[in-house]
C-alpha cells in the first residue's frame, strides 16, 4: 500500500464527520454494481482527491483488483457521494483507517472545495462570535 499526499491541501477535522459507504463490485462485463449494504464510517481528513476514513467494518483486500467504495457524507449542506479506491489500510484501535483515492470526478472535486469553504466560513464566524 502506498501513501500519496501530493495535494494542495488536506483538511483534518477536529470532530470526525459521520459518513457511510457501500462496496462497489465490478462484474466481468465491466459494469459497476453497487452492493447496497450501507456501512457507517467517520471521515478523519479530506482533500479534493482523497479521504481518510475510520470504520469498524472488516474489509478484505484483493491483490488482483482495487477495492472500490462509494462514500456518502455532508460537509456543509449538500449530500456528497464520491467513488474511490482504497489505496491503503491500517489497523487503528478496534477498527481500521482507510485511505480512499477519489476516482476522477471533476464536478465532485469542485463541490468538495466549495462545501469546505462554506463550512470553514461558518466555523470561523461561530468561533468569532462565541
């Protein structure tokens, strides 16, 4: 497993964000098939092209093909769904931390950046006027 952090920024959350994910199973005709069992997770940090999540769900590793997930979360107000590949995993406490590289989705990258800006503005404003 590789660690690749060549991003312009990575935002680490003080309080992890609640999220969920489903496994995407690729069939032999190259059609993506989502397995509709939703699993809870927490987003620990985020960049426009990657997510670090924590989950108690046991996931297997495949050496022949990358494991793909669809992760669903809300940063500010919009429900965001990203598809990504697990590029690394490591045990942490009772669960695992996973590095998920977001598959090329330009609209999603822009949405994540805009949602992070709005979320950060609200956090600064709330802190300023406490």
